[in-house]
């Protein structure tokens, strides 16, 4: 489902950089709530995911969702170091911006070759 991957990613990247973090935090909160069987309103964006109850199996599931819906893979240690939603959101936005930059550089290189 390539469409699902790009939908959230494109929605976030289409926003101004200063607005991306907020949308990503909402997305992460929705995903965490679904994985952990919680109400999104009960997930405090500044509380450590470990404190909320994220365990390694849930972290793997979150990692899979990130890969499927955003097309980015984060090391498992990132989830297990106990970030909060806001930290994780900023980190993911940076990764997305990097990968966008890398893909545009690759596209430029392909144009040079042809």
C-alpha cells in the first residue's frame, strides 16, 4: 500500500517546517494510542513513553508503523531510550527532512547523468 506510506509523509512535508512537528506529534499520539489501547487524550506529549507503558513489543509495532506510513526506519534504541512524543516528533521530522533532501539530491544526480 504505497498510497498509505506517502499520504502521511506528504501531508507532513507539505506543511511549513514549523508546523510539521505539531502534525507529526498528533500522528505519533494516534499511533501510540492505537498500539497501547489508550485514548489519545491520555497520552501526555511531554511524558516519557516508558512511563506511559511502551514496552519493546509495542516499540517494534510503532517502528513498523513508522516504516509503513512514513517510509522511515528508526533504530529500536530510539524508542527504548524513553523519548516523549515531542522529542520523537522532532526527531522524525528531522529524519523526513533529511530523506527528502537525499532523494532530491539523487534526482538531481540522475538528471545530470542522462
